[in-house]
């Protein structure tokens, strides 16, 4: 459907495994942290990398770096993607690969179709263990069983306009049930609160595994989504840095804080909860395939899907 822009790496060769191992050994010795924690992180890193088609040499300039130096290196690598339009009027065929907007891109990146039937017309929901027909996309109908284009980093937190690159960045745009998307609103992420009820097509309500904490001003997604949400948030905070407010990007510096508050400012929380979710819920095959597909379309990758252990190298010290 989409043309891959660069040649792809052989299946995570020994060179990369050796480099990543050396980085972790150096980091462990320097920080004198608990060994088991980082052995687990290393295992996650190598296993997640083995699922992906990483372009040869894509992360070479990040190898050997730690902390903020690593974050800066990753920013330089993933900066400057090719944005897609949020909505293109008249784009009714979401499988033709022409005039691709976010709707059509999500049908490809989040496809719930088997390999033998790639145009089955269904997309995977982010928060729920189910798929929906592409005809149920919420293009103004507002039906209870429709699905929205969920901004995992809420657009009101730094990019309210479609002309800003973060508004259409596919790495954090996901199909989500309309009612769950509404319950999330623009709250940050944490654990606890009251169970969120989902309204079905017939108007009845069912309990979900998600929670909303009004006092803590936070949203807790399902276990299925927690690791994915964390890695999308870490991507956004790395992709959009100081200096991205000029030119065509028009983006502020996005930050992750170790707190939560419902604000219309370019930051989100909760940092340490997100670090925990990244470690607790490893990269899935779906997530890895999706990263490859987004790379085909907009030309950059989520490094924390390719190497989830980098989250610990950059942010874990803030949560010790």
C-alpha cells in the first residue's frame, strides 16, 4: 500500500545487541543501581528490537549516549517527519493509498485484518479488546459504538491547531472508542479512581477496566494500552523539543512531569507511572508492526518501541 522509504535492517544483528549490552554495562557501573532491574530492561530492549524492521544505521548516532545526551540524539534522529493531513475532503476510499489523511493512515497502521485478507475493513481499538468496522468512524455521527482519532498526548496540551505537526503525528494517534476518548478528555495518566462505564450501541452501559480519578486529575487506561501509551508519550516528549516552534512544525517543547493536573499547557504526567508501565507491559508484535507502518508513511520511528530500555536510561533516575 505504501512504499518503504529506506532499506531495512537485517533482523537485529549481533552488532546492535553488542552495542546495547555495552551501554547497559556502562550505565549499571556508573549509577550503581539494582542489577536485576536493568537486566530486565536489557531483556526488554533486545526482545523489542528483534521484532522490528529497523533501517540499517538508523540509531547509530545514539549508541553510547546516556541521559539527556541520549534524548537529544534520538530527537535529532526522529526530527522532521513528513506530516499527513488530518482530514482530506472527499477521501472516501481508505485503501487506495491516494490523498492519504489520518483516517486512511489509521486504517493501515491499526488494521485488525489477517494477512490473508488485508482489506477486511476493521481497525483495532487502543483501549478495548476489540475491533471496529471502518464504517463506524466518527465522522460526525456521534454514535455510541463509533470510533475517534484519539490524541494520546491530548492536543489541548500544546497543539490545538491542525497546522502543528503534533496534531497529525501518527505515532500518538490511535483509533479509540468514542466514549472512552471522551472520558479520557485531556487528563494525564496515573492509576486509581472510579471505574469508567462504556455506553454500547443500544444505550446500555458496561464496566470497563479503565478508571478516572477526579481528585488526582488522571486517567488510567486498560492494561492492554498502558505500555503503548507510555511509549507514545515518551516519543512525543523526545520528538518535540525546544526549537521546534519555528518553521513548519510550530510545536512547543513537550515535557513529562511527575504530577498530574488538567491544564491546557504543553506538559503531561505522571512520569514515574509511565516509566513503570513501560517496564511492566513490554512491546507487542502489533505495536512493533505499527511502528514499521508509521515509518513507511511519515518517515520516522518511535525509538522507545524499537528499544524500550532507553526509557530507563533517560528517565528512570528521576523516579529512584
